[in-house]
């Protein structure tokens, strides 16, 4: 797997060099950041539109480090944009205009498994065909897209601590999985959108993993399809909490736990690796 650096950010070698250049911030912008963002992009888009209808598009077409400046400018408002950038790497104009940010966090064990399947199946993007144990070593050492998980989340934690007046909403993937209705309600409050209880429930149900797997079929364009193994998109693979247990050996889990405890010892972030 080939990776390089762009603007101090570790990215895949095939990534375009737009990186949000020429970004024109609008008052209605909401940014969705980190893993699990397909799910959240859909929910936020529905909240913005005030409708529990499937969004006739895919998140990748709204990802500022993937699409061109021209395509970015052509997206009509209200725009819900996606990125995996850190706060310091976001377009400065967006920060000046206080575009709202939704930061999605997921436990790193499930994240590593998700990343592995992502890299292994996007064969024409990453050219990676390694085994799980080899990939886990890359993940632990930060030699994957966007670098070290620990550096990434700790950087965001520091950003939030140092920018208490900036509109950033943190949502955990596991919380969304456990009670999507409650998390959608929190999102509406953060976004300043008033929705009925029935509509909040409908959006939460429409954005459930089982529904999105079916509803989003056919929205990938030919360019994205050709990137996948056998041209079969797997953006929606399992969406489970605790799937890591099917991948980690006892030794791998013990080693991971030691690293996690060491790197996160001073953090107040609370990750859950399973649900009741």
C-alpha cells in the first residue's frame, strides 16, 4: 500500500491535491468528520432537508479532499460536506465563518477492521492485498490514511479544549448504534433545526444500517464502482460494534490494549468496544 504526505497529512498516493483549496464557505455548511461518516452524512443531510427520504447521492461526492474545487462549488446549499481532516487542516475561510463541525468517533479496534476491509477491497485505489496481521501492524504504527489514530483523536480533543466557543459536536459511533433516535435529536439541537418527534424517529429508522445497505444501492457512479474488487462497492460492510472480536487474536488484543492504555492515559475520551 502506497501512502504519501500532502500538507503534512498522510494520505493515499492516488489522492487528488485539491484538499479543499478554493473552498467557498457558506452559512449553511455542516462538516462531518471521521469514521462512520456515511451513516452520519445521511442523517445530517436528512435533518438539513427536513425529510426522512433517502439522499439521492453518496458521501464521497461531498468529500472535500476527494472532489475538485469546481465540483465542490457546484453542490447546492445547504451543503453537508465530509472530510477526515484535522481542525488545523480545514480551509481557514470555513473556520472564520464558523461552519459547524460534527466529529464522529469510533472505537479503534472496530475502526482498524473497517479500515482493513476498506483498503483491501478498494483494489484500484490502494493496491493493497496484505493480510490482517500485517495491516494491524501498519494501523498501530500510523502508516495508514490520515496517520495515527491516537495522534488524530488526541489532536481533536485538544482542539475542542482550546476552542470552547467553536461549534463542534462530538458523536460516538457506538452511541448512534445503541440509540440512534437520541443521537439524531442531539444533532437537530446542535444544528438549530426543529423537527417533530415522528420525523426524528423516521430519520433514525431510515438511517439504520439495514436500511441504508438497501437504499443506497445504485448511487455509486462508474468511477467509484471500478475502484472496488469485482466492482462490488462495500462502503456498507457490517456496521456492527464489536466485530473486532472476529479478527483480533488474543495476543493482538492484549498488545493493542497496552498501547491504547499508554497513548490514551491522559485523555477524557470514552470509547466503548462492545455494547450490552
